[in-house]
C-alpha cells in the first residue's frame, strides 16, 4: 500500500520525486525516503514519519543534485516504521537501490539462503532481501540488471511494484509489477514512474500502465522496453492519454481533502450519471452493461464482493437489486470470500466494487470467480486500474481522484452506478412498472440538488459536533436501505476521529447493544420518513427511556422525531431507494467536524492507507 515515485531525464529529480511523494502520501505515511544519483554516488535519505519530515532531513543532509531519483512513502508491512526499515534499500555492495510496494511472502527462506552466502541485513524488511537477491543473481549469472530482475522475480512469491537502479548504470531505471499498480509517464526525453499518474500529471499526458508479471527497462533516449517476467517475451505497450488534471488533486481552498470531497458530491454524482441517464426520455444506459444484459437477467444470483466503504455500497445495492430487479443478491467481504471455498457457478454474476481498482482482496476474489466460470462486472473509479482490466466488463464511477483516506464521494458515486444498473435491469426484466421506473429516473436526476441542500446543514452539524467530540463511544442505527448507511457512518467516525463506534440494524438494538445505552452514549438514528418510520420512532423511545442522547437524521418537515431527539440533522425528502445518497451526507460532516475538533489528521488517519494492495 506504499507509494513509489521515480524520475530519469534532463530535469533535477529531487523536486519532482519529492512532490510526487506528497501526492502519493495517501497510500501510506508512516515513513518516507529518497535516493538520488548526483553523478558520483547515490545520495540516500529516509526517515520515520511523513514526507514533510523527509524534506527537512534531506535538505540538511544530502546533495539534492542529479537527474535520476526514486522515492517511497510507506505503509509498514515487514518491520516497524523507523528510519532503518524505511525505503529505499541498498544491496550489500551499495551499487543497487530499490523501492517496493507489496509483500514478498517467501522472503524468509530467501534471506536464510543469502545469509548462508555471506549477505548481511540491516532492516527487518522483505524489500532488502529482494534487492540482495537481485544482486546475487546479477553476480552469479553475469547478466545485466534487467535480466537479473527478471530471474529474481521468478523466484519470489507475493506481490510487488518495484523500481531500482544501479549506480554504475545511471542511465536506466528497471521497474516491475505483480498485484500492485505501476504507471510509467513518457515525456520529452524523460520518464516518470509512480504508483498512479498524479506525480507526473503536469509533465505529460502519456502513460503506460504495466500489466501483472510485466517489467520494463527505462533508458533515456530510447523507447521503453516491456517484457513478460515469466518468459522474457517482448510486449508492445499500450500508451494511453491521461484524463486527470492538476486541479483535481489540489485542495482548492478547503482545509482538508476530505471536506473538499464531501462538497464535491453534487457535481461528481452528476458526472457519474451524465450521458448515462436521460430522465426526461426514460433512458438509463451503461456501456459496460448493454452488451451483457442477458447475463444479469438470466443469473441465478448476484454476488457482490468488496471491502470497507465499498462493501457498504454493496449492501445498499443488495436492497436496490432485490427490490427493483428481483434477483437474489449476496454481499461478501472479498477477504473472506476467497478463503471459504464459496459455491460459484456459471449462472452467477459477480460484481466487484473498489474505489482504487487495486484492492488486493477484491482482485483475488475476481480471479476465483472467473476460475469458477462466473461473469464478473467491475465498478471502480480509476481508469486503467487492475480491476478494470481483470473483470469481463464494468462501469467507471466519475468521482475524480479521492485523496482523503476516508472515502466519501466514492461511496455515493458507487451507489449511483449500482442504482443505475438496477434500474436498467428492472426495465429489461419488466420488474418495475413504467410509472415507477420513470419516477426513479426523475428522482435520481434530482439527487445532486438534494445533496446540495443536505450540505447546507454544515454549520448546524458543526455545533452538534462540539457537544459530542469528547464521547468515547457512538452507536449508529438504521433500518432497511439505511442500515448500511449506519455502518458507513460508524466507520467514518472510527477512521478519522479514533472514537469507537458501531453500526447496527435498529431492530437489533434490543438484542444486545441496548445494554450499552446510558446518559453518556450518543446514538445516531437515521429516522427519515419511509416505510420503517414508525418502527424507528419506537426504537428512539427505547433509547430515551434509558437516557441515551439521540442525534437523529430526519426528513425536512418532520415533527415527531424532532420533538423526541436531542439534536436533529435534516435532509430533503427522498424516496427510500435513493435515500442513502442524502442520509450519508450529515454523517460524513459529523465525523469530519469531530475529528477536526480533536486535532486528528483528517486526510491521513493513523494506521490507514487509501489503496489496500496487500492482504
């Protein structure tokens, strides 16, 4: 889940690599490092902590000259976050230096063999083992660096995106990929390497995304050579034009990326259905779905696999698909799905959801589903990501880059895509009347405006946050479509404020969680006016009789819950099917303001990373 950056060209590498690390810090931020070649030797600096600390240390301790450099920002797997375990890592000779995203699972046995051959190790990392394995192969086989990398990678088990260079050949960088993303930016006699395109977007719009088990030798003045790692076969790379722009990855005047991304939701929801939803004409059309309608309508069931916030979006989709399309749906944690020997047949459709399109567990679930003969449909946000390539077809959300580690706009755009899918399938299957179908299309078209209305409660929510910022526990309750929203609200609070929070179906409260309720326990209840309203009112009465503090999300114009709750957060009246798109907004703002008041690092909460590319 680390971020890697590299540069070789005619410019000074240091500012490019350092700025690239800042943009990739969402991928991991417990340590950082940089290696530059200054024309005579490798200048290496690394430190525990964030990229800002690396910048201060590097400017004091090393030469910043040189047009070749690699950098790394880390989410620790092997070895605690400290200066020694930080990347880059040298080989024993000091000639090779490497950065690595991923896990080498058989590093212990390789390390033992290398120790027997006289190698020594200063860190606890699998990465230092890998660079020394490459050095040993290079020496024993008497081959160039690229060939040594290929031979070594055929001996390792695990996942990786690597970049390394040899100080004796400072005109090239060697990179390789398996299970972790790697992009190569192609400029004018210069090349960039990164975990995604954000570090080089202002320099070039042309990029190669390596496929799994591919490597590349990047040399100044030559075309990039891409080869298959297994058999050394030369591959003609596909050079694609990037759609990302610099403004999308800047804060735009907001204090945090998370707040910016919360406020972007009206526009990105509209971007997600733009050209796909024509409400006045009764049309909803998704390119990836149109050629495969029958695979869905003839399916015995739909299995949704995802992790974290994407799993919550999948839970919302379960309600939508079963309600509108009348196809059985199962929602699985991707991490559990692959290990429990699931029953999958050719009559199943698997929908894989991931913001990054690189989530390791979800990718493994996709591979398993394909092996069993299921049709696999992807929903992700990143063009060219691994999931978009591994699935049979799919649909992109148009959330734009999501830099804040706690997901917000990805959640609502995923729900938007999944709802459009359900409406298109319901139309094809005839499970929704024409009048209800048209109503849903019109209401979905109105969602951006309703989200804008919900955002107007920001100041009121900030006041509520002041009251509860010191609470030690929260309980979130919802019913039906809004049970997953309760789970998501609790997750957001946990992620960025570090306050313990649990989400529950409201009806389950009396089966255990009610024992926790007292005057110290804030209970967030989603109590919009829908089919479950009276039941939720009863739950609120049960909380009140035990002195719990009630924060209610209510529909505009509500009077009953307003009189019962201690605090209310209003959202526009919305059909239940689409209500998660508006009820999640106040919960995002509540978690954000509480975290800010507690002085938390909202965009980079401890122990987390944006793209979970390891198990």
